[in-house]
C-alpha cells in the first residue's frame, strides 16, 4: 500500500497503464472513481483517460492510498490494484 506518487507512477508505467477515471462519476469538476487504463485488463467503454495531475489531485484531495500487487504467486506480473480511503468507516 502506498500514497507515494513516484511509486504509483512506476507501478503503472511497468504495466503500460494510464491514469483514468470512470466516466459519469465526476464531481464538482474533478475526476470521480479513479482507476487505470491497462491494455487488455479491465477494458470498459466507461474508462476515460486523464492526466497524472488530474489523477493525483483527486487522489490527494480524498487522502487515498493505493493497494497494489507487484507479482502473483506464480511470479507473473500482477495488475491488481484498488484505491482505499483510510477515513472510510465500514458498517
């Protein structure tokens, strides 16, 4: 888990991932649900690529962390990630 911009960009670039948001989730002029556009992984017509500046602005504003996996058990590169808010309270 990290909130370090350099670590997040390195992880994404190693996978050819571009910063993105889910179209239709935007709020108050900023990106909505943050994701990555990874070729061949999680393809959707709702994924809209955005700039790193836009992505990190929303990421930092929401005080998010990125939970990510480098490799799967068999050693292959993993594309698993999700964002998580340390302020979120689960019911």
